[in-house]
């Protein structure tokens, strides 16, 4: 009895283990996107660029605050001039003898606030702020490019695996047809030429499968390199599903929402503030300043000079610096900014042309695939009907088993092409969604945006 119970437990364990081994892992597109963005060093480089730009902006904005410093000095003073007719001398507002040697200590607090920074440095700080915002969009553009490459690799892997499956089924049917042809040839029912023809088809199909496996391995390694993670060889890939309803209108508005366009626009706005700051450099520098001095001296020891320290002076005032001539430094700085501004304007036109062309090209390919899909669906329906007719004819003895298998091969070939077209359309839809609605795409498949600071 105990032996039977143990055997039953062992059988259950074996059954569950077999089921677990037979159940292959499923790699979804969402998981692939998340792993890629979390693993990519390219994205992390862009994120650090954002942090650097933010630090640069805050560093320049800090110049709008007043500058306060504390300074101190302890020194030994030796009077080397021994003439006695020089009389009394002052050092740091302290009266000392003409031939005195002493230890001196001094401390002063210095503060300065540039009023002119509000019409000079403020525009320069805003320039760096806009560059920081541009770096965020640059990061989004890098993420978009990375996900586009991932989508192509993921689609290619899943497509090759699907083609391998259909082509393997076709090969099995061809091998059965070849076996029947050889038997028929041995009975004198078919010619040797027909046997050779099927044999050549088998060889071509095996060659196609070998080529597909090679491409599958290459795209698989490329996909794993993006994700930084390796799965089992029998992993299944999520198949994209096309809704066939992707419509593109108002190309200009779609381009204006792309991160590439937004990055160029931010750079243009930044250049405008930089040009404003360069123009204001012709204005005078105005600052408020104040200084509070302490001084101490002693003939004997440095610590006594420190203990003797006392208030000596207070200074406050307004400093105005008006540039009159600098050799043309400010002039050519402004000229350079104007040319950089024009360059940014032209770069925006380039982005509009490039992204508009990309979207139109993708949509044109998608539209043509949609037309091809309709033809393949009609063709698939026709072949299904022809297969049913062939099977019925076989029931009446008018068609052979070989004819049914050959028709099944044709049906599988058309079905494979139909599936490949549907899958290609689904990949196009992913790419179109990525190009035309990046914000929705990245929030849908990644959730927490990669580019943030």
C-alpha cells in the first residue's frame, strides 16, 4: 500500500514536470521595451546629459544672488626702510611707526550684488534653462530611436519564427508527397521527372529553412543585446495584431509633436535668449558693494595681534562700469549669436522635412500592405474552397491523395504569406504610433518615462 502511494506521488510529480517543461516562456513586446530601456547605456548617457544641463542652468541662475565672502590674513611685517625722516605711516588704516616691525592680522567681510545681472545674466540663465529642456527632448528622441530599432528586431524575430513554422509544415507535406511520388514511380504511374521536381522542391525548402534559421539567430542575438537578457531557445514571441485602421492626417501637426522637433524648437528659444543677453552686454555693469574691516597688530607675537583685532573701517557704494572699447569682442559675439539663431531656424525646417518624409513613407507602405492584405485574404478563401473541392473529388475517386497534399501545400503557402502580411502591417502600426504619438506610446509600454531629472 505504501509503495503504491509513493508511485502515485511520483507519477504526479512527473506529470507536473512534463507540463512545466512543455510550457515555453512568452516574451511580450511590452516586456522587451521595458527591459531595453532599463538596460540601455545610451539612455543613461542622455539622462546624465539632462542632469549636467540642469546643473549648468542652476549654476548660471545662482549668479542672480548676491556674493558674500569672508577674508582673513595673518602676517609678519618688517619695515626695511631705515630712514628716520619718513615720519608716521599707515597700514590698512592702522597707524604704525616708520621703523616698526610687527605681527599683523586683518579680517574683512565683502559683499557685492550685481543689479545689471537682471538684464544680462538673467537672459543667459534662461538660455541654459531652455537647453536643459531641449536635452530632455533629445533624450526622448534617443529613446524613440532605440525603441524603433527594438521594434524592428522584435518583429523580425517573431516573423522569422512564424515563417520557420509554416515552412517546416510545408516541408513535411513535401516529404510525404515525395515518398508517394517515389512509390508511384516504382509502380510506373508517374515519370521520374515528377520525382525529381518534388525532390528539388524539398531541397529548396530545406535551404529556405536553413536561411531562415540563420536570420532568426542573428536577429535574436540583436534583440537580446538590446534587452541585456537571454531567454531559452524555445521562447515564444508575442505576435503583433493589426487592426488595419491606422489613418494619418495633418502631417505638420504630427511632426510638431515629435521629440526631435520639440528639441530643435527649445534650442531656437534658447538662442533667442542668448542673443538678447549678447545685445545687453553693451549696457553698463551696475553693482552694489560693501566691506567691513577688522585689523590688529602686535610687536611681540601673532596670537597677541589676533587678540588685538578691532573694527577699523566700513565701505559701501555703487560701482558702474561702462564698456567703451573692447576691440570688437561684444560686437562679434552678437554677430555669432545672430548666425546661430538662423542656423537653428534652418534646422527646424530640416526636421520638418525629414520627419514628414518618414511619416509619409511609413504610411504609404502601410497603405500598400493593406491593399495586399485584401488580395491575400481573397486568395486564401479561394484556395480553401479549392482544397474542399479537391477533397470531395477524392471521395469520388477523381483526385489522388497526392493531389490533396499538393493543394494543402499551396494553401499553407498562401496562408503563410497572409500571416506575414498581417504581421508586417502590425509592425508598421507600431512604428507609425511611435512616430506620430510618442507620448502615448511610451506611457503605454513603459509607464514611468525614462527621461526625467
